[in-house]
């Protein structure tokens, strides 16, 4: 019987003939429902070219047909009841296709190996099954294993009816193993990504899985399989060095294919390595990571938003590693010159060394670790407030150099920013000419100046602004808390930070809104966004010229501006065109971004006048007693408020210059990549993103980087679907988000207001088209690329961010509530639910409906 005949059977399927589906694709769930997760995984790995023994699957349709008429003791009936018509013949044909002889028969549940419901180890598998009758009996026993008490208990806990557990069965040619075992491509006991953990026994691996044999243990280096630690049961090791090397390569391939760490079952037979099964690792202990590391601010629209290219991190790290210690020394908080790694990559994503930053801040009177972490959306596992530095005469005296230096740093940076903003246009002009038309040497020289000099000047100015912004915010918050202690109605921190005028990231929204008012409405709304550019240029050329001017003016923006691999608006305008369609569809004068800005500025002015009234109400004696001088904290309060607002504005302004610089670097780097590809130095243009910028400069003088590029591609691919923790280290919470089973979700209130609206969960900006006007955007984090969407939102809820994050600033300017740093928001909330978002209190509460 041919494989084609088997494919047409509703009961069996040769895995080599299964439809090709990519991990994470919508079709993957459909195929899993047909043959179960274990069979799906084997089919994918086999089609990907990995060494999987020939196998087939009994479909879930066969199990459903078997289960349908059964009553009473289901497990017992599955072992004895007649098989559905044609099933016995189909199993026999499949067994024949696999060459008869000994096979392995394994359960393959459709709900198996899921992130939230793994059913790990709950179903049965059988080895050394020989003969058609024995195969059928083993298939029955696999079905019956879905009706054990342990499965029933686990399914109930997961809210799944036992009869709804679709079950496939894998029949796989048995590998006559000389050695077999399991391999974890991420050490689950420590969280170390550079080490793979292997356990192996002689012969078949079933004894290891069942715990009846003591295995040899190996911790091997991911890169080459070199043994880092070995625990042997006997004098002769189960695995040799060459086998460990082969296992490391197989583990890297399997993880790269699935995009997350894998639990791999393997066997060696007659010198050949076979992959018997691969599934995601479900539990990892990350406390083996030394120090304290976080993605805070890096993730919220930054370089840790997704797997980061080596090129992008090399740019960012070159600034971070210099500016952080330089700034801390400038304000007298870092007095040692010990080498410190201020940032590094874990699991394909950059983290920064918050442990060392906190250590420097221990010189600041009043430092409260819990407040510091809370402002950044960090969840600490320590008790109480963690490290708190008391405010005493001695600590204040010790901090005087810092206070003086900080005041100088504030003033100097504001002056430097104003000067640099003017100078930046000259920098940009140096790169106005198309790099594609330059001779090779001129291109190389211009490229070196861009990435080594002009980039450093631009981005370091932005980073110093960020640091000062954080400190200015803390300075003002301290003063505000003092004032609010005695007030019945406290002054609103969020309203006092609202109404920033002429923000850089709001300018394109304002201009696009103006264009929406002049757009040919029917043409824009009735044309797919992907075709809109051609249609407008042909049928409304005058309007297209205006829109093309907009795209050129704001060409440096992108859906993910800190992912240098992503095209900018002038390269791919579809996102802008979709946003234009949304603006046209909802266009109304009262929704003009300029009016929103004016309203929010009035909110600020009203709260400012209330603050002025608070101080006017204090008599001189009260001021003297409470604050130690006749003016009290009035001068300090308003001066610090003004400085905080100045820096919040300048941070956005410098971010815009930073975005322009990254757009220049992207254009120049792609030009260099095309030259190197044409010369044969690179295989593909996008290979360049897997090199560090210094390596690209060196490569212009010659070299071979193909193996290096391949290694880094494989590494990055292995983390694309991995949910990395936001914090690493023993002082941070592990095991997923902590959110209440009932009641409100609590985060950081970042933009005031209360609104009741419907939820829309969006996992990435590429799904933004799902948003409907008036919905609550719920997502893990936002990037500046999300900004054009804010005008149509009712509220914003994210899992990361803080009061001065980009999402918070933009939400306040639009006057929409924002609650950020809500643990588990995208898991706890679902599309269509109604919630009450309170941006002042920082809560998100489920409500029955819109009433």
C-alpha cells in the first residue's frame, strides 16, 4: 500500500506525508488537533531534516470514533471494545509501511506539551512492541492512559473535560539503542543558556524515563559540546566526547527550529544519533544567574522588546557601557573604577545591571529599593522595602557632593541638548547623498564616521538625558510627597506632568490628522492599504504628493524603531496608510490631536494653580516650622516641577534625534551590506545584522564571517518564541506573573482618568489592525511606533513601563487613562471583556458589561 493511500485514510497518517506547518503558525493547531502534539513535533522535525526515525500516527478521529459509543468504565472498555470499522486494517497498513519489526508506540495528546497545560508524563508509551496484534494492543493502552485518575485530576484543574482530550498515537520504528537519554537545551536547574544538561544510560532510554536506572550526567557547552561537568555511574562513560559534540549540535538545531528551549529524547545506534522526541521545557529555575539584571526600559519599546540582533546590541552596548558609569561618576555616586559589565544579553535579549546601579544609589539619603523597583515595573522578591537608606544628618552630609554635582549636571545637559539639537541638522546633512552612489572607499570612510563618531555623540546625549530625567522625576516626587502629607485632596502627580507642548512624537500624528481631513474619503476607505499608494498616486496625485511629503519628513519612524532590522516608514508605508484609513474613518474636528494637547495643557494649568493655592494658604510661621525657612519648599517644589517637565519634554526630543540617527545607520549599513554581498563576502544582505558594528568595519578590509553569521542566526532563532523573565537573579520573583484570581489587576497609574470599555489584547504591533476605536489596548509593551494608534484608544494597559515611559507620556497628552506594569495583563484579560481602567489608582477591574 502506498503512502498516498494512507494519507487518504481518516485513521492513519505517515508523518513524512503530513502537511508542512511552521511552529507558531495557525495551521499548527489544526494539525495538532488531527494527530496530537507529539506526532506534530516529530512530523515537523522530520520535515526539517533532523534525524527522526520513520513514524506514523493514529489520528484523533480514530480515538473519537472509538470513544463515541463507550459508557461506564471507559479505560477498561478502550482495551476490549471493537475497533471502528477499517481501523485495524489501517493500523496494519501503517505498520507495514514502517517495515514491521519492533516499534515504539507513544501517546500523542492534542493538549500535550502546551505552555499552560503540559500533561507531561501523564500518558503512556511502549517500546519493543513487535507484531501487528501487539501494536493494536499498545494503541489501546495509550488510549486508556487518558482515563487514569491523575489525568482526570489534572484536566479538571485545567478546566478541560476528560472526554474533550483528543488523543492521537505515534507508531515509530524502534531504534536499537546502544545509548539513549534526554537533553535540556537550557539548564533548567540554573537558567544558564550556555550550558546544556544531558542524562544518558546504556541501551533504551525507557529505564531513564521511568526512573529505574541511574544515568550518567553531563553539563556540556552549547557552542561545541565540550563537557563542563560530568557525573558517572560507572568507570566507563555512557557517552564519548564526539557524541556530546553531536548532541550539542542537535540541541541547537532543535531549539532554533522551535524558537524556544527544548527537552529532547535521543538515542545512539551503531554510531548514528537519532532524535526521538522534542518538546518545550516547561519549568526553569533562573536563580542560578548571578547578580541582578532587568529588561526594564529596555523592553518597553526598546532593544529587549524581542530577540535583538547582534548589530543593534553592539550599538546600544557601546553607549550603555560608557555613559552609565560616566554619569554615576559625574554625580559622585560611583567612586571605584572596578570593571563592571553594565549590560549583557540573556536568551537573545539585552538586560542591564540594576544591581550595580542600586549599589551606587545606596549613597543617596532616602533611597528606597521598593520605590525604585516599583517606578520601573520591577517585581522584587525581597521583604518589605528592601534596602532603605535613612535620611540623617550624616547621610545628608555625605550626599552633599552628589546634590551639588547633580544640579550642575541638570543645567549642563539642558544647555548641551539645546546646542546639539541645532548641530544635529549638520550631522544629518553629511549623509544626505545616497550611499549607493558612493565609491567603495568613500562609503567605507563615511560609514566609519557615522557609527564610531556621530552615532556616539547623538546617542550618548540621549542616554544622559534619560538618566537626568529619571533623577529629576525622583527629585520632584520627593517634594510632592512632602506637600501631599497634610492635604485632604493630594496634588496629582500625573496631572502636573500632563500637557507637555509640541512633543516630537505627536508631530506626525498632528500632520497625519490634517491629511486625513483632506483625504479623498471613499478612495482611501475602499482601497486595501497594501494597494493604496498606487491607487492614490494614479487617481489623487495632488493628495499623494502631500502624503509622500509626510512620509519623507517622518521617514525615520518605524513600527519598531529600536529594531534596526525593521523597515522605516519611507521603505514600507503600509502601517502609515492603515493608520490614515483609521483617521479618515473616525475623522471629527473634536478629535484633532492639537485640541487634545490644548485640553491636557489646561489640565496641567488647573492643577498647577491648585498647587500655588496650597502654598498661598501657609502662613510664614507654619512655613518656618515645617520647612526650615520662610519660603518653605515653594521654590524647590515649583523649580523641580519645571525641571521634571523640561526633562520629560527633552527626553522625547532627544529620542526623536536618536530615531533619526538609527534610520541613517540602517540606510548606510544596508548600502555596505549590498557591496559586501556583491563582492561575495556576505551571502545575504541581512547577514550584516548578525555582525557587531565593529566587525562590519573590520570586514570592509576583508575576512570570512560566514560561520560566525550562521552561529548567530541559529542562536537568535532559538529564542524567538521564548518568554524570557523580565528580571533575573535570586532577589526577583520567579514562576510567572503574580495576579489575583479575583478583584482588580494592579499596576502603576501613569495617566489619570477612569474609563469603562471593551478589551482588545494585541500581542505585537503587527496585529494593531485588530483594534477598534474606543477599545482598551492590552499588550505587553509599546514602542514609539504605536504612537499613531493612541488617538483612537479608550485606555492603555501594558505589562511593562513606568510614569515617564513613552506610553505614559503619550497617553497623558491624549488624556486617556494608562495603567502600566500590570503583571499578567495579557493572560488575565481577553478580547471582548469589559473593564474599568483607573489611570490614577493604577487598577483594571473586570465589569459585567458596558452598563
